[in-house]
C-alpha cells in the first residue's frame, strides 16, 4: 500500500472541480465587502444576512435533496440588483444567508458520512471493502451528496489507520483530511482528494447549472466556506459566522444513533448520535490543542 500525502491541495482539487463542472465566471462590477454599515448597501446587506428564515430555508433545501433529483436549491431565484442601493445589499445578504445554510447542511452530512465510512473500513477486510464499495457522485451539494462524499473519503482513512495499527479515531482523520492530507491504496486504486472519485461541492455553486455565482461569491468566501484547509477559523467573511444555532427541528433530525451506515448494511461501532458527532468535531476543529502531532505514516515506496 502506498500512502501519498500532499498538503495544501485545495487549489488542485478546486481546479479539477472547475474543469469537471465547467464553472463559469460571470463578468460584473466588484461588489464591495460590507464594512459595518456606512452605506445604504451595507445596511441592506446586514439586514438580509440576519434573516434566519432564509438561512434555514437553504439548510432545509439541502437536507431534502436526497437523490439526483429533485434538487431543491433556490439560490438562483434570489434577486440580484447591479447597484449599491439598500435593496441590492439586502438581497446580497439574503443570498449569503441562504447559501450558508445550504453549505452547512452539506458539511454536516460530510462529517457524518466520513465518520461512518471510516468505521466501515476499519476492519481486517479493508482492502476488499475498498475494492467493492462504490462512490456515487451527485454534485448538487445536497445532504446525500455530502454524506457520500464524506463516506468515500473517510473509508480510505479508516482502512489506512487499521493497516497501520492506529487507534480508531475518525475525528483526527478528518482533521488531517481537511488539512490537505491525501491517501492512496495502490492495490485497489482507491484514494482521497485528487487520487479519488470525490468532487467536493463548492460554496455558492448553482447545482441546476453547476456554475458558481461569482457575482456574489468572488473574493469574499474565506477559508471557513471551503471544505479543505484552514477550517479551524470560527468566522470569516468579515467576521460573519457560518454556523448558526441549530433549530429545534434540525437538532431532532440528528438525535439518532444508526446501527448501519446509509451506504451499506455493515454494522457500525460508533455509539454517538449524529448530533454528538457534529458538535464534537466542530468543537475540535476550533481548538488548536486538538491539532495533534501527525501519526499517519507516509511511504515513498
């Protein structure tokens, strides 16, 4: 088995996504980063971004997207005004709130899928499991897309850790993955990142067209609104938090401890609820103390 580790692979992965999804750059005048409410646009942006109903609409639309279709994403229907008025700022703020919710749903599902893929592959038959497991790529950024993307990346880390005799620890594996570590099993031609089949959903991409909305997203995303590298930051985009307190409905959805993964019927050893896993991992990601000395070994053979 050959483990190949590369750091800071975000740019390479996003280049692959760009080619695959044919993301289009839409020409437009730059929209200034809101600076605390000094203009009508800024006031509007703050009011629009504060709309929790739009945030949770994005979250729910992602959560309800459980197959190739229907796709419930509605970010493409949010008005765009090419001006610096209050209304233009308001709808830009709404767009960000909605896409935050949609992206957070994908990220939560990715965390859960990663933990269960890791669990399923952490067995003596890890090579057979990797060889027989099939990744399905949905591309739309909905819940099932996040779960499958996470599962496919997590399974490789679970197999690696079992082979190397490391303790069962999906959280540190996901921290490594998000820091840019990629692994590859030459024996079965299965790996992560650029060595695997996963195309990570890019924030703000319209899944109906697979085009990124650079009108509103260009230059403003920051490290928190990407899936790999730099995810220890709690906030970005001028201090605007990505994660909002879970609604009662959202918490209830994750108060479950499944016996099997969504992808197959192999019994899970994880005894924590989905909610506990999400909360534990996000808490770990915010703490520099959890960035342990790397234990995943690299072979140059």
